C-alpha cells in the first residue's frame, strides 16, 4: 500500500473537494457527508448494530468486492452484512446518541476508504483486504501501526474541514487568524466560539481541535486538559527547609501559577 504524507493527503482532498463543488448547486456552509459520499463515490449508508461492545463504528468494502460478513450477536444469533462497494454500514448507536460530529466523521471516513481505493486500486488490493472496519477512535495515534486507518483519518479531516470553511468561520466568529488559548476554564469566551464553530461545521470539538492544531491556528491547545496551565510547586527541598527553619509544626507554602 502507498505511504502517503499529510501533504499528499491534502492534495488529494483538494482535488476531491473541487470535484464535489462542481457537482453541487448550492453554497457550502458545511460538508454534507451523505451527499458527498453519493456524489463522489456512489456510496450509500445503512445503520445497524455493528458489534456487541460498540467498538466497531463502520464497515465497508472496495468497489469490486461482493461478500457477506457474519457478526455474532449477544443473544447467540448472527447478523449478516452484504458488501458490494456501494454500501457502508454505520453503527446505529452513533445516530441514537445524537453525536452529530462523530457520526459525520464516520460517514466521511467510509467514503475516504473508497476514494483511496479508487485512486490506488493495486495497492488497496480487495483480494488482500476485502473489507474495512472503522474502530471507535477519532485520533491519529503515534507511532503509526495501521497506515490504512491513519491515512483515512487524516483524509477524512481534510475533507470534512477544508481550509476555506475554517477561515470563513474563524472570521465570522471573530476568532481572527489564531485562537491564542483553547481552554474552557481559563478562556471560556474563545472556547464558546470554538464550540459554535464545531457546531456550524457539523464536527466534534475533538476533530476540530486536532485540525486547527495541525494548521497552526491554535497558540496553546488545552482542549484535552483545561487545567494544564496550573502548576503546583511544592518541592521536597521547600518542605525540608521550612521544617528546619520554622519547626515541625510549620507549613510549606505551595505556589500556584498560571
């Protein structure tokens, strides 16, 4: 399979999005995953209970494959999924939970698999890997152990969050060219605008924070840990010197800084 860089994947996304815009007759306020998948690769979606544990969010296959996948159910029965390259199954719980961002990411993720399969038919060999599962993870972890999923995740982010839409909403919401501090505790106003931006784009805040970070549009990103700016400095040497100087009953002073 090809090893594609972020730049390679961004170039692919630009070509695909340009094609999508030529096929659409309306102003784009966000990328509509269902419309995008149908227009670009003829892919349709069906919802189903994908796994007992909820670890599988999506299932699809490449265009020239015709097969049936059997998945055991908790009650001892077996559910069958027929795959032919024109359908992708998505976990019903995503729709039931009302998680629009994760649902949209999964839908475009399945379409991104099809796009890479069409662009690199020899490398994405259906006979070697006839079907693809999307696991319940939106992040790209390092070191990379699964290049297919890493590349698909990155391409999905580029397709869902094109730079033009990001620039547009940054301007409309008054965020300028960069969010200096993304932190819901210490920068609540900016965080509220960031949250509104994610809502308008139809993505999760996690996906948007990663995309903005990669674009260099966040000065300091405390999305995952809003209390990261706080440091409690209370060293052993401070404790020892305080006890020695002021007696056993004295307290050392811990400094809290931002």
